[in-house]
C-alpha cells in the first residue's frame, strides 16, 4: 500500500482538468498567466483571504512572505524546533536568523511560553507552524507577539481548510502560505505554492518579488519583461498547468477533507487504547487531516514491520531542526528542546489520502495490532 497516491482522484477530475489545460494551450502562455489569476481568485474565495499570490513552491512562499512582511538582514525569527526544514531554512534564505523554541507535546505546535522565553532584542518575527491535522495555539502566539512586539507570519503550508472561529489559517498575522506539493490536501502534479494575506502592502511586495521584483500588473502580460525592476526579486511564478490542476481539484476539496476525516476517525477508533501506541490524533473543530501521525513505541521496528507487509509509512520528522547539520553553528545540543526531540523519536505517519478504502485502514490497523501483540511474522 502506497503512502500516497492520487491516481483515482486524478482520473475523476481529468475531464475538468483537461478543459483548463486546453484553455492554457489556446492562450499560449504557460507561466504566470490567466489560469494562475483564475486560481488565485478561486483560492481567495475559498480561504477568505483578501489577496492570494501564486508562486512555484511553499518554500518560496515563505521566503517571499518574510521579505514582504519587512524582514531585514539579521532579524531573528522564532520558529519551532519540530517542523519541516523549510520552516527554518526559509528564514536564512530571506536573510534572517532562526531562533528555535520547543513545541507543545499534544498538538506539535510551537509553545507560546517557549516563544516568550526565546525572543530577544533582535527578535522581530515569530513563525508558528500548523502541522498534520490542526492549528497551533495561534491565540497564545498572538498574545505573546503583542507583548513582545513581534510580527506573526504563519507556516500554514499544510493547513488548507483549517479554520478557527471562521478565520482561515495564514490570516491571523501578517500573512501565511500554502503548499500544493502533490501529497498535500490540495495537491498539484508538481511544485506550487501561494502567499495568503489581508495586508495590501504585503501582497504588493510578494507579488513583485515572485516576478523578478517587477511592480504592477505582470500576471498574464506578455510585455511584463519590459517592466522596471523595483526590487531584487525571484523567479517564482506559478506554472499555468499546475494552476489548471489545482482549479479542478479545488472544486472537490471539501469532499476530500470530509473523506480524510472519515478515514482518520476509523484509524483513531481502531488504535485507541492499544498497548504500544502512545498517542493518536484527537479531532478538533479546526482539524483537517493532511496526514495521520501517531506516537508509538519501537517506531522504527513498527515501520519495518509495516514495510515488510507492503505498507509504506513516513517519519515526520527524523531529527529536530536544532540538531540538523545546517544549523550546527547555532550551538544547540540534544536535550535543549525535549518535546521536539521526543516527537522525532516516536512519531510515524500512516497512509491517509482520499483514494484509500475503509478496508485499507483496517489492513494497516490489523498489522499494527499484530506487531504489538507479538505476531510480527
């Protein structure tokens, strides 16, 4: 069983996808064109964001958002020690310096108290990351940010569809991002991402930065190559084909989210109380199950057992960010952020995607029960 596939889903949405792709070909512009603009408008309607800026990856979206929100060279950004590497490397790429903080043990979001402790004189930003199936403690982060004068930028790459009190992830501070990597809840067939913001100034700069620092209406404009360069920007324009795929899949996103919730509930019911399974996700009002992550004993042995029976899994994440080689110069040691380190030792992501059947979930859970009951052949 694959950890992820969207073959059945893609077959179902192909007629709509094909129509969008034909329109791209007939228009003759394959990057940063009309289809991207159409997708941005549709995504703004779905999320409630005033502005959506389509770019070529979630990582680029983070870099552009930090720059657009006013990060200056050397500014410190508090980031969680438990997250994908891009949460911290984006800070470096934008010219800042990451400062790590521990996570809360339950939801894997950054601990607001740890943010307060980590913030120093040069700290200007805090970047909460919304992981796996729910929002971080955004209210706590906002409270600390007000007390310390910090700008909040959200790594909401995994958080499409997650809302709290009607507000979509990424819209609580200066802005947020979405990733459309193929495995995401709304996935493309390649790399793509977006910046979300309600701030017109942030949107204007992010828009310019994605297209070599050119201001003005460049999207869909063949003559934009002649536009004056106002900033040192990037080549991070969204591909029209990816926008076409995302438009087709956006129509069924809520159905896919509901299917993920149903599959996750089946996992939770089957694994609850099983000796060896330390923790299963508890659904919340803001839950959208991008992946289904459990904490287990003998994590690596369980993963090997499942693999031997044809079930693929993933480890989110093998090592905390403060112990990654690229951040060795920051001088952290094992034990600095115990909750993050514990998560890295025990978390395992099980297959979860709309193409799965209820029987697939039962098969995985049966193998897990057999492992912890000693029947490991």
